C-alpha cells in the first residue's frame, strides 16, 4: 500500500469514527443537546480535528441523513426479489415501519429536522441522490402495479407520494408518541392496526 493510499484510508476511517460518535451521542443525548465539542471528546480528538472533516454540525447531520437513506434504500432494494409488485409494495410499508421504529432517532433526523436540508440548500450541489433513489423504489413498484392492471386511473408519482406520506405520517405520530394521548382503544398496536387497514384498501384496488 502506498503512503497516499494509507493516508486516504486513515482519513476515511477517522471520518467514519466521527460519524459513529455523532450518531451515538444524538441517540443518547438528543441532536439539539449534542455539540461538536461533545463529539470531539467522545473520540478523544480535538475540536479542530472534527472541523477538518465537517464545517459544522449541520454537515455531520447531512452525512448521517444520507447514510440513513442509504440504509432504508437497501431495505427496499432487497424486496425486489418479490416479483408480485403489489405484494412488494405491501412489504415495503412493513419494512418502512420496521426501519422507523428500530431507528427512531435516525428517522427523526432523516425526516423531521431542517438542518440536513439547510446544508443541502447552502452547498454547491442541488442533488439529493439518496432520497431520490429511495423514492424511486416505491415509484417503480407502483408503476409495475399499474402495468399489471392495479390502481386504475391513478398516476404513479403522486400515488407513490401519497403511499409514502401515509406510512410516514403514521410512523411520525408513533415515534413522537402522539398516538398515546388520543385515547385509542389499543394505542400500543394502533400503528400496525392502521397499516393493516391500509393494506385492506390496497388489496381492493
């Protein structure tokens, strides 16, 4: 291995270490309560070292945001082994809920914080590849459903957006514990009960 290759690998390893520490602290303390100083202390490096790799906390949030969408996208990509597109779409929703509940803090970062999008708005690029790719898996599945005769008279993109928004909304209400104060008959299962009702509707289309 050349010196340049070794240095590049070390640099990437330290960048990954910073992101790992930041994610850990965001989960433990909350994003608002975590500072660059906290992250530097966690990895036993100087604050200046962290700033070499990330210009501010928003930049760290953006990278974690991208990683989150890559992980969610991998969940969806794996489902393309299911040939029946309607069954795949139904499974996508279940996988989405599973991801959201198992990664609640990351999910909050991905969808409910403005900081990652502010970073994107202030950067030199207008692209948000991870988010676009993840949505494309849903859209492709809906398009295949339409080709097979489902969802007659619907348009693929807005329908895909509606499906995403519905499942996302249920996940947000659950993660933010808004389902606990509405006095549902079964608040502990309302998310899954609600999704199952949605599946009954999908099955008829």
